[in-house]
C-alpha cells in the first residue's frame, strides 16, 4: 500500500491543502522540488500533486530514477509530473525555466555526517550554488531554501533561538560538516539576493518527523519508530537529556508553503511547534507508549558517538513564521502515535 492510499496520511495532506494559499499564482508555472524522495520533499510533492486547484507542473530531480519511480509510482504517468536526472554537485543540465525552486536536498541524517563528511559538505554548498546560479540566469521567480535548526550551533545557556541569533560551531570537528555547510548555503542565498537581486527565502525546520523516511535514515526518532512498529524495545544510547523543538512533517510543509507565498525575500524563518519541545528521553517514552514497548539504555560505541550532535538544547522561536499566518496543528503527543499507525501499513 502506498502512503497516499492510507486514510490518515491523506487527512494530513488535506489539512495542508485546506490552508488558503494563493494557488493561482502558480498557474502555468514549473516547480522544481529537490530532495523529493526525502521525508519533507516527498510530503510536499504529495501535497502539490493532490491539489485540486493545480495548474502547474511539478518537477523533481535526482541521480537515479529508480527510487523516485518507486516512491511516486502513482504520479509517474501524470502529465503534470516530471523527473529529470541531475547530480546537484554538477551544473544544472536543463533549459527549462523553473519559476519556483524548493531546494530540500542534502544529507540530513547522522550516519552521513560521520561516514561521508566531505560529501555532506560539498553536496550542500555546491548543490545550493548550482541551483541559485541556474535560477538567477533563467529568470526564476523565487527559490525556497530548506536549511536546518543546526545552523544555530551551541550556546552556553539554554535559549530560544531567533533568526538572527548564532551560537558556536566547532569547525575542527568532522560532525560540523552539516551545520557548517548549512550556514554556508544560507549565506550563499543572502549573497545572491544582495548581489544579483535573486528572490530567495530560507526556512529552518526544527527536528521534523513523520512516516515518509528513507531506508538510509538513522535519525533518533526513525530508529524509535522502527523499534516500536516491530515490537522491539526502544534503545537509548545516552541519558536522553538533550532537548529539541519538534514539528510534524505536515506542519513543516504547511510552513514551507507559507514562506514560499508570503515570506520576505532575503529572510529566514524558523519552523517549530512550541507545544513540542521535549527531550530525547521524552520522545522515546511517547513512542514506547504508542507502540506498547519499553525504553532501555545501551552504551553507544565510538562511531555512534561521533555522529551525536553536541547541542544540549535547540529551541526555536516561531514568531516570524506565525506572522505570515502559519500555526502548528499537530503536537508530538498526537503526531508520533499517528506516525506509528501509518508506518504499520507500509512496512
């Protein structure tokens, strides 16, 4: 069964579509979504393709067609859906005018940070530059760059991060490939905006969760979900005291669309749910209760420790995105059990 055939998943798609966006603005336009097989990108594509008011073309790109064809089998023959082969570390090989580019590609899971820090760094920076270069040269109307809460780095004291805040990132640590590359990519967006007048908006999602994760994804919540669905105890490799802002993927995609339609060019917007700021231990406990399993503690090995984020607390202030009209609707206490219910139908 595909995700879009699951009633609960469709309800979340319809919740995003119920927001009053000016869809007519996209009439006759080409929309390129990178990272389309990832969790955020794939949910966004599902929403865009399910929009009854659609008068636009949806394009996705990737290095291989196989994974995209499997994930989007229901759209593959749809005349509004298109796939193009593209390695984003190389210049964009196309002559199509993409009026809107939503750039959500890039390594975002800890295994990549420790196993391929060079690829993580190069992929983020080169991919963003190639898209900005292509879009600027071809008359793009707007690019939306999907960054990360990790750009904030560390702080000596707990704080609620606002868009112009900045903490410490240890650039000598290979694990910093991710926040460092995201910072550099954001600065590229700001430089293209200042130097060439490129219309670009940045969003910084907090820890986003949902059912459409990939096999390679080893983020903490994904491991918890896999364990709970298979009836195994949830394993914590630390005390679980680190706290994060979390956001359901449907709320995240809704916020992306608010930023795309209403965001101020050159600005960044945090995406977070103020009712879903919890510790990793609390996340494990919520998942365990939903899956009727237990939480157990094991010592992490050295390779696992290298992938850990050093940030003890990352809480995002969502005032700016709320001023655009967005608000979160799905607290983690509802979103995690619903995610388990959906995943049970696809594993």
